[in-house]
């Protein structure tokens, strides 16, 4: 994937996070992402930095969505 495409993906994931947090009131745990200091607008950062940020943000989003789904599922009687 080219750096420009990676930056675009990074921006899209950031929008997904904003949309999710705005609509659900839940906060995505993204300490690993924030610690990196790379934002979609940080075009001067390297491709490797953006790749790490994308993975960190995606991990935070999927963890939050998985926990949100588990909480929403009704308990099954065994």
C-alpha cells in the first residue's frame, strides 16, 4: 500500500472512531494510538509510522466494537 493510501485509510478510521463515539457515547480506548503521536494530518511522518498508527487505531476500534457486541447479546440458558 502506498503512503498516500495509508494516510487516507488512517483518516477514514479516525472518522469511524469519531462517528462511533458520537453516536454511542462510548469512548474507544486508544492509548496506544495516542502515544504514537501520529494523526491522519501528520503527512510528514513516515509510512511505517502511519502503518503502526492504523493498526493501533484499528485494534482499539475492534476491541471496543467486540465488547459492545458482547454486552448487547442476550444471555443464553444452558
